[in-house]
C-alpha cells in the first residue's frame, strides 16, 4: 500500500527526529500508514521502536517534526488509538475480571464518569469480548488467565473505542507459537474488517510475515521503509548497520545473522498508559 497524502493517512509522520540523552534514535522520518495497512516495526533493542509508539501516543515529544493521527496532532489519551502492550503476566492477586479490564478501555483516557450507562456499558463489553472470541473469559480474574488469554483480553480493551490506529508493542513476547498465531489473527481480522491501521513492533518478523504490507526498520539512527522483499535483504540491512548482515530465507522463514542487539533503557514501555489511559 502506498500513501498519497496526509488526508489519505490514518498516521502521518513528517520530518520526525528524536534525540534522547544525546543519542539520536531516528532522524528525518517520513511515514504514512493508511487504513487497513499492517506495518511491522523492526530493529535491535535501543533502536527506538517503542519510543516511536510513545511519540504516536503523545507520551514522548519529538525533537523536531510532527505526528498526526487522522489529521489531528498526536496527543495523550486519544480515542483514535488503541494500544496493545507487551505480553506481561499480571501478578495475582489482581482483583480485576476480564470484563473489568475491557470496560476500562471504554473511557480510561477520560476524566469523570463514562460516556454511557451501566446496561449499555455491559452490553458493549460483551460485544467486544465476543469479537475477539473471549466471551467465556468475562468473569474470570485476569490473574487466572493464561498469557495468550490475557493478550486476547488486552486486544479487546484496545478496541473498546473503535480506534482507527492500533499500536502493538511486542505483543507476542513469551507466547508459545499457537498463542502467537491466535493473537496475530485477531489483529489481522480487525484491520481487514474495520480498516484499522496497525503498527506492530516486533523483534521477530516470522510470526507476522504472512500479514505484513510494509516494514519500517530502525537501526543506529537510520531507517528503511518498504516491502519485506525490499527491506529484509543482506544489502539493505548491511547498509543500515554499516556492517555485514546476512539475511537468509529458509523454508519460508527469514533468518537475520549478525545484527547487534544492545539493550537501551531509553527504549522502554509505559505500563501506566496501557492500563489506565490508552486502552481505547
């Protein structure tokens, strides 16, 4: 898919640069993501993948440039955005049921009472859980859910306000292959049926390979945007990293050899937003 103008784009990033602690994560980034597009965001730890999501969420100011969502400047708590965090087990005794967690997504980004009454809220929560195949989990304490079930409920929470843009921050971490496939199918179904744009941050492209329209690869302050075949090549990644990188294709899978992977505390998540505000 190729964006043509800001008005056609759910997400528009213009000449965006972000520097933290004298470290430039990316500079001069121009990006359009259209409705129904699945964009995978790849790169080593510390390359700025999660920080990009934080900037789109309005949590991290840019050093320069702009980000708009459906023509509006990126802002904290936008109901145009749904956010699916990393798979991270909620430690018992968490008092919330699955239905309670989803209900938080209806108005968690707002102050004051909800935007419709109790019966309507319950009906809406039931509809959302049914849409992700989790109706039977409604009254189960979140702490008692498996990792895959928790991610399913988090997706339901993220979809509560019918967002135009879905941000997914490593949602497959710690999940077994079966649950990875289930989570990716849910996200893919949503973008196909509702034309929701998807930014999917991941270390591993293979679980989402059949669904990806384009790739944004971040590395050492540089980036490359294009199709999988354009970006995931030895020549492309070697140019990005300034070092020899081998990209192999084996039995339909992509194997990348030689990428440095340096942990960086600058590229971190914000759990408070995931649970209290951004579950839209």
